[in-house]
C-alpha cells in the first residue's frame, strides 16, 4: 500500500475531525510510523482513540465509510466503544473510553487521551497522536 494513500486518508480524517468537538488522537503502530519509527505497516490499520461521545461523533462524520457501527464491546481484558471504518481499503478503528481490567477484576477508568497526546507535523497538518509509550502501558 502506498504511503500516498495513507497521507490522503490522514488528510481526510484531519479535515473532518479538525473542528469537531471531541478529543481524539491517532494511536497504535500508525502513530509510531508517523513519528518515524521503523514500523512495518503489514496491517494497514489506523486507530483513532477518543471517548464514548467522540466515538459516536466520528462515526457520524464518516457515516459513508462505516462497516461496523460503534457499539460497546467487552472482553476479559478490555472494554470500550468500538467501531470500524473502511477508507480506500484501509481499516480505521474507532476506540472510545477504553478500559483495562485490573488484576483484582475491576475496571480502571477510561484512558485519559489528553495525558498521552502530542502533536506532530505531517505535511501541513498538526496531527494528534498518542505517545508511543502509551501503547506499551495500555
């Protein structure tokens, strides 16, 4: 998959989310890739992390690309609001109010995106990304 496709998709995401009233950031391997880390994009997925309300707002803003509507999902280790978009054969995962299960079986509070968010410049865009260290803590 061409890097140009990723930049086009990133620009589409950025333009639609720029003035949206929600806190969001790109996470996962794609955030590391944008920072210049030697990451293989064998899995062409872009993660957008936000809160519950943001997940639904992003879903509405990209309604023509929804392949899996945002809904609450829970596993043994993680829960939150998840949805999937598909833009130019690239999977975009929306993740809202992600919580981890603690060793005592309770759930931690939702991830604080603002705490781990930083901005990087990609072409003429200031893209919010999650600090790669957040990935390891999560």
